[in-house]
């Protein structure tokens, strides 16, 4: 991995040039994702809000987690501009990436996060946490809308790319 890319990806979740809205949405997503995992564990061990998930769903959860991790890996590998924050990287010569998973959905890294979240809580065995996945997912969707506004306004070629690759997160749905 190139040093400039490694340095960019190693930066924290709050950076200069990052829109205030992204700071709020990223913080909300990160906090709700961490809370989701804690909630799933609490539900399984103490709360028992819903009946425990059967073993076969837990195995599917592990598989979804692995698949989601693979999607994220492929997205990061395909796009050297995929970083933690929403920020146009003019100093690194940011361009629109259309290769790999970016030819299927516009936000494949986020698309990989969905099966990671669902898979993790299913793997832990919490049906209640599977419902609660809606909270970090809502932050993620709001962040996609913010990111797309910025990319459409400031990144050359993004508007044409959005017309070519119709789906933001999940093909046929959104």
C-alpha cells in the first residue's frame, strides 16, 4: 500500500475540510454501531427481549459478516480515495472510481457495512439487535445523501457516474 494512502486512511474521524454535517453523522454512526454491538451482547446475556435466534441463523450471520467484510475490502482496494471522512481530496487528485464494486453500486464500502452489522448481531444471536440495526443504518443513509451532494457539486464526472451506476447502496432498492 502506498504511504500517502496509508497516511490518509490512518487519519481520525474528525479532520480539517470535513463538513460539519459529516462530523455529526459519522459520530452518530460510530456511536450507534458500537452501541448496537453492546446492545446485542446485553440482549443475549441479560435482557432476552426476543427469543434467541436458532443456530442456523447464527451461522448465516457469520457468513454475512464475512461476505460484508469482503465487500468492504474490495471497495477499499478499488478506490484509493475511500477514507473515513467525507472530504474532496484535491491534494491527492481525486477522481471518480468506476471499477470493481463501484460499477455495481456507488457506495460499496457502505453496502458492505450492512451485512457486517446484520451478520455480527445475528452471529451473536440477538433478534432484537437485528431490528436495532436500523439506527446505524439511518445514519449511514443520511451520510450517503450528504456525501453525494458534495461529490455531485465538486467532483468532476460524478454526475455522469451517478447516471451510469443507478444504485447508491443496494441494487434495485436504493
